[in-house]
């Protein structure tokens, strides 16, 4: 039986939240807005546009459309410098083991990320070749929790949504997977990701038996 396994990127395959944090913090500070790690948590899985809107809301600041566009590209330029230094050492523990196991079982594997930089990051960590489909922020018009990104992933794999499994670290991403009628697997804190069908702290906790059950389940 062939199932589709769709992976989010930031927070699931690599931890780029720390780089988003540095770049957003510099930008916020330049506007006289303070920006904490707790606030950065709230930007996980959120699109770039929405992230800047939220930071401006927190700082009670209104800016022109022109300035908004300029700040977004400034933030991204700084972020790109950080990710240009990434390498395989930044892949989160046991992600390659799970990917290789799924490949050995001839399962469908896709990426479903909100990031417009997803392809660059996958290349930097040498994982592009593992994915049969890559859907990212450049392919979607609606942000998570809209299920668009995962539905396109399923379509590109040629697998029905109900036969797909999503790995996600954000609440919005888990909701998107649920709305898409896919099995949702939260990676992170079970209290935060309580809407997921299953939650693991990280991939080291995901054993082959669990994956086999997902693969062989009649209707997952
Ligand atoms: P970019 P994911 C998301 O990636 C990040 O979690 C989120 O913090 C970021 O704002 C968003 O991508 C857009 O990223 O600025 O690179 O286009 O978790 O959906 O893989
Ligand atoms: Mg994520």
C-alpha cells in the first residue's frame, strides 16, 4: 500500500526558527519595537507577510505599503545570509532515518512548507533528492491553516488526501492537515499540538513499527 508522507520544513526537518528570530528581531529593533523569543514562537508556520503585520501590530506601528515591501525584503536578505551557511549538520535528529525508511518502503514523500526559501534550504542540507514533490510558499495562495499546501502535495504525489500523513510543528499546520482529512502528526509539545492525531517530541521517538502501522492501515 502506498501512502503519502508530507513534511513541513521549518521546525520539522531543520530548525530555522532561530534564524527567522535573529532577522525579525533586528528589523523590529530598527523600528523601535521589542521582539521576544515568545513572540517568535507565534510566527512559526506563519507567512512572511503575516509575520511582519503581527510585529507591526505588537509595536502599534503603521507604515506605508512601500516601506512594508522594503522591510520584508530587508528581513529576507538577512535571513538568506544565515541560511547560506547551513549544512547537513542542521538536519534535526533521525529525520534522515525516517525519510530513508519511507523510501525503502516505496512510499510517497512530499514537502509542504509555507517558506518561499524552502528549496534553497533543502539544497543546503542535501535533502532535495529525497522528495518526489516540493510544495512551498511560492506555490500557494492561501496560508496554513488553509489546507492548500498539503492538498497540492497529495495531488502531486498522486495520492488521495485520506491516504496522506502530515508531519507539522505548528498549530496552524496541524489544523491544515486535519482540514485536509489527513493524519496529523505533531512534532513538538503535546500541550500545544493537542489537535494532532499523534504527537512526538522529535523523530527519535518515531519507531519503524509506528510507521509500518501508518503504511499498512486500511484507512489511516
Ligand atoms: P519565508 P514552515 C514557515 O515555514 C516558518 O515556520 C515561518 O516562521 C516563516 O515565516 C514562513 O515559513 C515563511 O518563510 O520568509 O522563508 O518565506 O514551517 O511552513 O516550513
Ligand atoms: Mg514549521
